[in-house]
């Protein structure tokens, strides 16, 4: 079950997830999403406690077997995830993640944190905090790690899906090769829609590769091609996802 916003439904990350998961041996596939544009985890947590909402039905009101997701995937609004500790929206985000995790854990679900990516050119609404992609990604890495630690301390089974780290790997490959990641036609910009924020078809496929790999433990190298991504690009993105998941920095704690 995906719980998030437009970083879930733009170019339909869950659709790519279904294709990839369906290719795995003996893997039953039911992928659902509750995602609204601009939604925060605090808004989702409120909905989850409000009878009759989509999320309340998914996590509280439906029959027990219909609530039995292997994983509930939490995706915070793209700016809040990297806000400093103590900032009001950040505090609300962490409290909401705990509330949602308790509901999901009560249904026997693991929690997967969908770590988002920095905006390609930073965030013009928060230029001091997020002046460029790399700085924004650093803060998102730190923020999602903090959320992971908080949920683990609460007793949740939680994994961090380092989607933003996979975007960083594409950015770094361009920089280390002497190219400008922000040049027209770059592999890095190809991960984004024209707004430099939402995922393109390539970005959504890369996100799904990381998320499915995190949940199942199956190497992305063996996944099939995804919707609206060329075979050449899909192969390259699978390699990026696999390298990210193999990076010791993102290995789960024993």
C-alpha cells in the first residue's frame, strides 16, 4: 500500500511496481495507493483516524484480510522530509509516521520509507535550506534516516528505500565524468518531468526498482522493462538501482 502524494502517482510508480513484482517467482501482486497532490503524512494520519476515508478503510475499517499488506510505503511531502529537527512541520511529520506505523504494524505490515529525491535545481521556495540538488539530497537522506530510527525505536519493522540515493548516483555519474548533470538531454534530467521535481517515466521506473528491491530483496538486475521506458534506459536504471541497494551505506541494520 502506497501512502503519499504526486511523487507516487506522477507516471504511476505503483504501475511499474506491479510489473516488476509480477515477474518474481511465486510473488502474489496486490499494489494499491492512497495518494493526493501535495499531501503530507500529517494529513494522511488524520485521514487514517477519520471513518470513511480511503486510508481509514485501508488501515482500519476493511476486513482483516484486506488490510494485510506485506508493506505499507510512506512517502512524505517532498520538502518536509528534509526539514530541520524541531521545525513544526518536521515534528508533525515524525508524529504522523508513528501514528501510521502503529496502524500498519497492528495489521502485521512492515513499513517502507520511500525516500524522495532532491529537486533537480534545488528548491526556490527554500533557497537557503535547499540551494541545489546535492544539498537537498543530503538533508533528505538525513531526514529519512531520522524517521527510520524513530519508527524502529517505536518497535516497527521498518526499511528505508533509498530512491533519492539512486537519483544521486545518476547525478554523480555525470559530474564525475566531467559532464553537467543539468545539461539538456542529460541522464539526470531525464529522471524528472519538466518541472525538475516530479518523476518522469524513467524516474518512476527507477523508484519502483528501488522500492521492489527493498521490499523483496530480489536484485533489480533481473527485473523486466517498465512502462514507457526504452530497453536500453531500463537496463541502465536497473543497474543504478542494484548498485544503490548494494551500497553498504543503505544496507539494513542486522
